[in-house]
C-alpha cells in the first residue's frame, strides 16, 4: 500500500508540472476505475481525492477536470454494461469471476434489490463499482434507464471527488472553513 501511495504522489506531482496532461490522465484513470475488472487495479478514489485537493490549492480549473472524471466514469460503466450484454451469464467463466463467483452473486442480489438505483449507488462504492454495471448488462437492463442513471451518477461522482475535494482544499488553504 505504501508503494501505491508513492506512485499516486508521483502522478499528482507530474500532473502539477504538466497541466496539459491533467484532463486526459483524469479521464483515463476514471475510465479504468469504472470498467469491471480494471477497477480492482486502479484506486481512483484515492487518486482523485488527492489530486482534487492539489488542483484546488494550486489554482487549476477544477471544472474541466471534474468533467473528464465524469466522462471517464460514464464510458467505463458503459463498457462494463456492454460486456455484460455480450457475454451474458457466461462471464462467470472469466477471471476474476471464475475465481470468486460470489462477486457476481452479491452484485446480482444488490441489483435485484435496488434496480436502477444500484447504478447510481454503484459509482460511489468500490466493491459495487466493479460489478454492478456488468450485472446490469447480464440481466439486460434497458439501455436508456441504464444510461440516464450512469451519466447522472458519473457526473455526481466526478464533481464530488475532483471539484468537491479541490474546493474544500482551497477553503482550508484560505482558512475560510473555520467559523470566526
């Protein structure tokens, strides 16, 4: 875990020094975080919280970064949904689901209980993020309800992490968050 934190710190430092790369990197990390399977390898929530704070304090424009995070998340969930549609129930033949079949069982149970809301909730909870969109595809959730929930949640997720973290860091830096 310490190595991962060092890597994240290095990436944040690189993005500070090379701001023209910030938007594409944020998009790519959000995309990977929201694609089933890749989400286990990319700890984007930690990254976005740290980067949002650094971006806010350093005066970067947070809106394009939040939009990039939202777009990456939305497209990542869409790819996972598509994979569920294409592969259907035989997805459990593939890694990591064949090694841990309970992931799909729990994801399916959560989806059955919450329906469209599971897509909204899934963006904000790592273990669900990894499976809820793929389960939506497997059970053939209608396209438009999935996409509406996906893009609403993606925008909320991207703006909460990047814009919220950056704005909070700006307030802390200026001392404006304490009552006087």
